[in-house]
């Protein structure tokens, strides 16, 4: 009975009173709780971060991904200036680091889980426990379904753990690839929107003056509706993928941060700087301003705080020189005072992307 309790059996039985050798039972197991707990914690934290980042539309980036993104961007900002190639590579670098971190943590988590049992993995040739390098190798080929059979888990809970390792590899690698494709599609939308806005003008005064035909702004209705819709889509994509804030363009005309600033300031001039009877369709202008507000709400997910001061106000004298009917400077200044927080967020968007307040450079 004592031998059974220890997990030992006689190697030979010769009758009562005969001393016999004892050998370990096949199923005897030594658990290492520290490795097991740390491995499970790593897995849970990483899986939560992946699901948070890729599936939760309103959640932004997960805790790990968000901090990795912010730290990497700040480091690259210290290295390069506005037109630095390092900043233009920030987005791909951050995206790659995020994926590598996810894979590495899952890999490490499962390795520690299998280290939690002395006999969790056995060598196929001689049935002896494997070394650390063997555990790392087993988790790698199990995660990526390479089908190598040098090591195997004994029957029981470790076989289930091996199956879960394969499932996690297939599931989260697939989710990672889908995430990359979605981000790249959104990056294309960013550049397209920026190019469309910069094509209308380098600053808000230019956009408003070019839209004025001498009598009204009717020609602005169609592009305004289109740009507002595209900006709404872009705002939703930034909420889903905050990493988009860190895709920096080498040219200002392709920078969405600059484009949003020009677009929103143009709407501010049209809504509060032009006389009521000469303004374009109010519904279209308010819809466009709402799209800009949706975009600004994504700054929290990217840890971008409003600037300390509001940017310089648009110059109404330039509109008057082009014959655009405007309100008085005092009335316009009062309106801008009420929009101070909004405009400080716009400036923060621009400076966070390592750019200056418009005009957009050609």
C-alpha cells in the first residue's frame, strides 16, 4: 500500500518477506506550479489583448498593444524629424512588432505550460522527458502545424493541451493576418482622403475661396457630401485600428492629420465665418462637422491629448478679398472661442503626426 501511495510498484514478486526493487509508475507526474501558472497567465493576457484589438470595434487597442504602439512611436519620434524615413516606416514597424509580440507570448506561454509537468512531453524514441529546447521546438511545430513527431504528450490532460496549442496557433495566426489586411486597407483610405482634401486647397481659406463662384457655394455640395462620408468611414477605422494614427506619410498632401485639420477648419469658416444667407446647405456642413468630431474622438484610443493652446484663426480678410460675404471679425472670434477645445484637438492631431499647422506643403 505504501508503494502504491508513492506511485511505485515491485519490479519482481518473490513472496512474503522478500525485499524487492521499486520502479516509478508510468503515469507518475511531478507538477511545477510556478511554470504552469506563469504560462497560463501569459496565454490569458495575450489572448485577451488579441481579441480586444482585433474584434472589439469600440475598444481600440488592447492594453499590451496600445502601450507597445505608443512607446515605439515615441522612440521613432526621437530618432527622426518630420520627413524622416524612420517615421514613414513607423506604421509597418509597429504592426510587425505587434504581431511578433503576440506570437512570441503565445509561444512562450505554451512552453511554460508544458514545463509545468516533468513528464508533460516525452521523446518519441526513448520516452524520456524533453529539455527546454525540446519544449520550445514542440510548441513551435504544434502551433504552426508542421506535423513533426520527435516529441509527444502522454495520454491525458497534456494531449488536450497539445490540441489547444494547435487550435490557438491556427486561430490567432489567421486573425493576425486578417488584422493586417484590414489595417492596410484603412491606410489606403487615409491617403485617398488626404489627397482629395489637399486637391481642394492647402488651407481652409483656400478651400472656401475656391468653392465660391461669385454667387454661392452650390458647387461644393457634391464633394462635401462625399468627403464627409469618407471621413466618417475613416473615423470608424481609426476607432477599430488605433495603429492608423501612427502610419505617417512623408508628404503632407498624403497626411490625413493635415487633411482633417484643413477640412474641419473649412467647415468652421463656412458655418461661422460666412453670412447665413450665403452659406452652403446647412445640413451638409453640419454632417461634415459631425464626421470631423467622430474622427477627433478617436484620439483617446491613441493617447493623444489636446494641445495647450488653440491654433491660429483663419483669416477672413482673404475671403473678403475674393468677394466672399463674411461676418465681422468679433463675431467670428466669439464663435472660435466656443470651439477652442475642438481646435486644440485638431492641433494635437497634427503635431502628434509630426506635422505643422496647415497650410499643406506641396
